[in-house]
C-alpha cells in the first residue's frame, strides 16, 4: 500500500511573482513503496487507483496587495486549487495557514505535485521552514483503493 509524508527543512523566501513555483518537499518522513521523489517534489502513482493527497502550508509575510495567491495540486488528470484573496487583509499577514486535501484518480505512472502562484503584489511571501520533528509544511498521500 503506497503511502508517503514529506516536508522541507529550508524556508522558501520571497517566492517569485506571476510564476508557477513547484514546492519541493525534500525530506521524507516516510515513503512506503518509494514513490515520492525528494529531488523533484513529485509523487508517482505506482498503480491505477484513487489516492488521498494532502498539503499543509505555513506561509509568512503574506502581503495585502496581490490579486490572489493559490497553491495548486497538479496531477496528470486534473488540477485542484486552494486560492485566497489577501486584499482583504489590512496589512502584511505574518502567519497564514493553507491546507488542501483531495481524493484524486490517478493512473499508473501519473505524477502529483504542488505549485505556488502569486498574482502581482509585493514579493515578500515565504513558505516557512520545518523539520521531521515539526513538519510545518508537508505533502502526503496514500492509495485508498
């Protein structure tokens, strides 16, 4: 039964604007089946089935001037977006938590990974650091059926 949980140790600072930035979780906490690649940040489905995929992100220094910010779960079959509009904030938000969970259909050898995108605004958004004891940011998944 494939299952993985990955985190990243180093913060991503001042994430680029108007660019899809792949979030690479470079530390495996576990990877049953060796289907997650810490170099690319991609999970490759070993068999066709339904997979539960999850993301938890801890954003810092989120400016109040972008049109929107999203974190997208990209799969070979579909894309799933967690989007928010920070213009409702009065000022830069020091800490913002984003979560994304989806049950997705994947064929054998399909890929799944996460992308961050910020439309316009100040380039100050950071993805906080973490570690295996305190995985503030993580990407996980497992085969359901």
